[in-house]
């Protein structure tokens, strides 16, 4: 897909689709006035008849519009301009991109919304358009002969004269890189578990690392045994697929800069193990490596954007199955850190994987950590399908993550980490057990992880709800969502 900035007036843009975002209570001045005039006042009539009032993500399609050069005009509402934020802008643009990508298209032109009284800068608007156009036209139909979505060949971002300088070009480039990273995360999640398993994921990571100049180390079964990662290895034991740990490093920071670690849960399929899941609950469990996919995609974007930071990315990759060597209830595992863990539910495997990977991240020099994991159904019960749960041992670091999420337009909500929750994961035979009982499941999972971060500032992001969408919506495709890629980049940029 080719994206470029252009200063063509809207009525003169020759394209298959002309996408024009419009704020509620819009006035016909400037570019919109010129477009409305060329159309003989058609947009004004749509408003009078209440067929288009520019509510957030509302659309109106005008096929074969007379008086302009576009084959179709798609108006998309932005809602009240003073309320417009990153999330709203993204929703509107994604809706438009998805509406325009249902059939093969050569050229799409998008009028970049001028920031006006909203709090968004022109650069942010350009970046948001580039990202949404890149993401919105890519589907989850990887193995369908009859595709449902068709990537655009060319996208022109229409800006006002003088708004196509170096700064705006950089915003366009950044938006494209972010969009491609989100698509990478989505694709990794959408691949069937037969295609995406620990070894194949690690190979993909290695190839991407080579391509984008990331330092990469892959730990195989023998290396993980040498590292004494008894917790991670116990999860992997029930599968014929050997485990992997992928370590990536990007260092373009001044000496002495803090090392940020991004750690991802990479359970390429979660059957639940011997505490086996029902068919319904297992159905989407190819998504259980979404944390690892997010980390890999974000590391690629960090490298492509050449951010002046020092970031390491770690992915713990295993399959959770029920083979003859599978861990059993009552087993006691010794984690890399030496902490002993009583297994009381083999379906609480994500925390067992992350325990060793977090511990390893700290020993690799992490000063601050963020982990991403499709960790608990309890988090989905608490917050719903579209909100990420955040849990932390350090409020300053957590506040940075929450602020970055806000700027990125992603919904994240903090859950408490009171000391008394620690009681719930005590064991009679080992230091801790891997479940905390019926209540507060998202938090007891986080309390478990906290034991392995050596008191370094750490935020745990439970993405069990938002990482995978069970159905399509006008503004997003079902399947892997690529959630938190934007937020992580925002955090890393600082
Ligand atoms: N991968 C699941 C969590 C999950 C649930 C992810 C729904 C995405 C959607 C995790 O490994 C799991 O099975 N957690 C258990 C923990 C329980 C046994 C303490 C759960 O949430 O039921
Ligand atoms: Mn599980
Ligand atoms: Zn899991």
C-alpha cells in the first residue's frame, strides 16, 4: 500500500473513494464548502433531511456524485469537535476504511481532518489517518478463497496547501509503521495454532529481527533447562511442541538510559491442560499468544522508527496441552527464581510462563517492566471485552502507562493490588499456589506475577478481553485486534 500527502482540493481528487470526515454542526467554509458547492449543495440537503448529521462514526455514502472527480463520496461523522479525542477519531476513520475496503480498490483519498478546536494536532491527525487506513483494509480472512477485505493500493491524504512539509511526512511515516505493526500483531494472533506454535513464532521473530536490526536470542528447550525455568517448562511438558523464549533488544539510547522490558505471554494454544477447558472456552485459545504478538510487533515498530530508547522484548512461547508428561494438580514446580509453586489448576498456565520470563527480564537488566497477557477470564468479567486491566506495584510507572493509553485512544483501567490479596495465593506445601480461589481472579493472578519482578517498577496488562474480538463491528474486524501496540509505543516514546 502506498500512502502519500497531497494538496489536491477535495472536489478535484480523482479516486475510487473520497473519504471526508465531518464534525457535528459543520459549517460550509473552506474545503468542505468548496466540495458542497461542487456537489450542488448535496451535503447540505443530507443534513436538512437528517440523513447525515455527523454523529461519531455515522456514515453516508454518495455513489457516483455529480460535479466531483471521485467515483464515490463517503462522509463520516466525527461528533462534536470539542469532544473529539484520539479514540473517537480512530473509530470514525476505521469505520470509513472498513466501509471502503469491501471490494478491490485502487485509489482512496482521505481529507485529513483539520484539528480546529479539538485537542488533536495536525501531526496526530495525519498519523491517525495513516494508521486507520493501513489497519482498516486488512481482514482476518487469511485462508478464505473469497476475501472479505481488500487492501488499498494507493491512499492520498488530502491536506491544505503548506501542510505537506517534513514534519507532516514524518507523521505519515510513523502512522504507517504503527498500522503495519498492528496488522502484524493481528496476523500472528489470527494464524491457526498449527501454523503459529513456539518454534514457528520464534523463527518469525528471528526473521523480523534480522530484517529490522534488532538483536535477537532464542532459548530452546536445553537453554531453558540450563536457566532452570521449571515453571515455564512445566506448562510446555504436556505438548510435543518444544518451548522457546525469544529475547529482542533495541538500544539507540544514550549510555545509562533506563532499560524498559516488554514481556509477552505466548501460549500458542491453551487447551487448559488436564484442567481442560470446555469446547466453548477453548474455541478462541489460539489468541493466547496475543501478549507475545504485541511485544514482537511493538519491537519491530520501535526499530523501524529508530526511537532513541533502550528496550528489550521477551516472549515466553509454549503450548498448554494434555500429553502424558503434562503437569498434574498437586505438582510442585521450582521457578527460575527459586520460588516453589503448587499447581492447583493447569489452566492458570500464563502466570507460570510469565513467572520465569519476568525473572529472566530482570536478570537481563530491566529497570522497568510491562507485561502483556491474555491472563484471566476474571478480568473480562470485571471490565468487559473492550477494556484492558492494569495492575502494578508502582503508581508512578502505572500512571505513565495510563496516560499513554489515553493519548493512544485505548481503554485501560487500573485494578487495586492491596496487600491482603497476597493471602489468597498462599499454599500449605509450597511458597505459593497458582490460583487464588473464586474471587478477584484478575488481581490474584497479578499478585502471583508480582512475586517475580524483584520489586522493579512493573505494570501488568491483562488483555484477555480486548486482544481478540469474537465478531466484526463497523469500526473493527473480528479476530486479533493488535490492542496496546499504540499504547506501548506511546510509553516508550515517553
Ligand atoms: N488464557 C486464559 C484466559 C483467557 C480467558 C484469555 C478468556 C482470553 C479469553 C488463561 O490461561 C486461563 O485459562 N485462565 C483461567 C485462570 C483460572 C484457572 C484461575 C481463567 O481465567 O479461567
Ligand atoms: Mn489457561
Ligand atoms: Zn492461557
